[in-house]
């Protein structure tokens, strides 16, 4: 049998530390390894697999488009991009959208738009524009973005970094107000921080942030790459507080788990600062990406996945919150976007995740010693119950300090 993990380790850069499992097949909420063992996916590829794996409607959209037209660059119009952008703008309430590929590219696009808006519209002196971001953020891994990360590893040995960024505590609207100056162009924030530990801000925070930004003529840029497209039980997480940002970033789930698709969406006043040649992407908005992106948006609405995330997500959070185990420090989340923070002195979230792998549950730990739960939105309540039951058992094992070193066989997850 081919040693796929060994090939990755030998020929790939060591920029990831994968769990010891090789996935070869996926369908819905399930994944299978080389030995045909089934796992339930409780991570959803960081929200990229929100529709489940290999959703037939999305696969059909991709294969149908591949047979007709692939990448032509943005040098020409296509019959796919316009309908995709129109649908995205209609759903989100934005005026215009600029297509890219990865989430980080969408964020970089937003940063460029905010800076040019500051100079051309707000009247900030040249090269003086400032952008405020939140501590604990994760907006991507480009040089500019890691430059305003508060995670030391993300910055270590990658400097010097571009100037013009300020950090304020996440969830503290008064800190934002104090940080704003006449040169402030924008506040960039995740409505719920994903990689930061599934951090949910205090009630009213985002609405107050929006008020402060509007009063100060500062753009509010919401990064909904992980939290958007139904993940929290609303189309956008910012809608829980009735907030309509000036700019919005979408990605991950937008590609249906099949290919990278992202968008920067904004008010007309913000987007119109771009002129031909200012910004672009060879693959951004290509016909295949546009076809899949449109199918993803239509599937989200037609299959009522937002409503499912709200209902099943409430059940997930209820089950997680009901766990009585001394290892659990806090449960955070909204919809199908949840995290369980463990007491660092008692157990490592990474060790718990590795044990969950042996129990048939796939997920990954994140910051603040947190185990994340962000399964595909089409997950059934019974599947959630099975996964949480395994999680509870694993926590009990850790609490009782009777974990064996050997890998014990576990039952397969139920089929919905």
C-alpha cells in the first residue's frame, strides 16, 4: 500500500501537522480512510465543507461547467460571473462584489479598498491611512495579515511587516473608539473569531462597533469567511445584531468544498475606488468558480441550511453545555460554530482531538486550548448526538486518567 502520509512528509513543506489519518473518500458528513473506516466530520474543513462532502448538486454544477468552459481570465466577460455576483449581492445586501480565490485574498482586497477609499473619499493624507483590527484575529497568512496578528508564531521570522495597523481587544467597543484617529480608514473584525478559539463577543458589541464606525466615518469590514453563509444560524453572523457592514468578506463555503472561491463585497462608494488595473486575479471569478459559487448560494437557500444550522446548532450547544466534566472550562459558540475550551492544566485539546480520532470523530483543536465543532450544515441531530456522546466519553477517560496507549476499536457513527 502506498504510504501517502510518508510522501507528504518527505516532499511537502512542514507547515501543517496533520492528524495520523489518510482520508480517501467523503460523502455528506462522513469521511473514510484507507482501511475504509468511517469518521464523522465535526470540523467541516474550517467551514469550507459546509454543504457536506461531494454534494451532488455542487458536483453537477462543477462538472457541467467544466465541459463547457474553464478559465478565460477577466480579460473577457463570461456567462457565469454576472449571475453569481448578482445573487451574492442580493443575498447580502451589498452593492458590488469583487471575486478572488482564497479568503486571505478577499481580506487583502478589502484592505486595499479601505486604504484607497481613505485617500480618495475620506481625505486622509497620502500613506497615512490606518486600519484597526482585533486582538486574537485570524484573517489569513499573507505578510500583511500576519503582520497584525497577535499570535507570536504567525509573526516569528517573517518581518518586517507593512505599517498602518493597530490592534484593540476583541469585544471591547470602547477600546475601538479610543483607537480611532482622523487617519483611521477601517475596522476589520470577525463577528465570531474562529481560529482565535470560537470567541463570541458580548451582546451588543457588533452593533456598538457599527455605530462608532459610522459616527467616525470609518469603514466597518466584517470577515465572515468562517462565520458566514449560514454557519451561525443566520446568512451572516453580523445579522444577529442587525449590522450591515460597509465591506464583507466571504470564502470557504462559497466554493462548496470543491474549489477556492472568495468575494469582497461592499457598498458602491467603497467598491468604486477600484479602476481597471488596480487589482485583479487570473483565476478569480473564473467560470467554474462562478458556477459553483452560484450553486452553493442557491443550495444554501433551497435546502434551508441556514435554518437547519440554527436548530441543530442550538441542540449542539445545548448538548455541549450539559457536559459535566472537570476538564471543561467554557463552551462558546453560535449555531453550528462551537468550541469547548479545556482547562490547560488538566488536558491538552490537541490530545483530546487525537483521542477523538480513534473514537471516529474528526475535528481539530484551536487557540485557547479549544476543541472546535463546525460540522457540515446538513448534519442531523442524531449525528450530533453520536459525536457528542463520543466526546463526552473521551473527556471522561481523560478525567479518570485511565487512557490506554493502544488504539482501541470503536463503533462506526450511525447513518442518518
